[in-house]
C-alpha cells in the first residue's frame, strides 16, 4: 500500500521548500542555488558551469517558475477571480 502525502497546508515551510527543490532538475537546482544562495550573476554562473550567460539566465528563469509553482500551486487565470 502506498503512503499518502499530507496536504501541502499541513507541511512545514522547510518541508515545502525541500519538496519544491526536489521538483527541479539537477541543473536548475544548481543554477538557483548559485544565484539565490551564493549571489552569483548569470555570467559567473555560466562561467562556473561551462554554459553561456544566456543559457544560465533561461535555466534560472525556468527554475524560479517551477519552484514558485511547486510552492504556491498553479497560477489562477484572471477570469477565475470573477
């Protein structure tokens, strides 16, 4: 029998962050950590990982978007507010 995950509202903030980070690909996670954790710029991230600055920027944008969705759920469409 599979264990059921508790609803996201029952998780602590640290558990929610861990779960959101686990939803990222390894490269996305690494770029996000280098940007947010180590405060590196895209050019520095690219140089460290051997990728272009533009690619580092795109990976970071995708990682932030995926992390945000994992933390807050999918964005609601504007018409659902009416």
